[in-house]
C-alpha cells in the first residue's frame, strides 16, 4: 500500500512544536509529512519535505538551506 504525503501549514509560533508532534504520528504510519511555505519549520521538525508555491522562496534558496 502506497501512502500519500500529509501537509501542514504552520501559522503561529507553536508551528514547530506542532509539526514535530504531527511528524511523530505520520512516521508511525509511514506517511511523509510536508510543511507548506515554511522551510524553517520543516528543517526544525525534520520532516520529509516542504512545499513552496510560485510566490514563496525560490528553489535555489531552499536548496541552499539543505532541504
């Protein structure tokens, strides 16, 4: 069974702690977690990926952050 990624869009100062808790749950079930728009939260939470839209940080900037 293939799993689809789950996405999370943190909007507050508790975003990193919430992302870490959510990541523990998604890992338990083998589901990748993607953070929307927030490379900083994605890196801090250690998730599998980040979604960047056209108006967000550029791809080169994100890859420079080792994501």
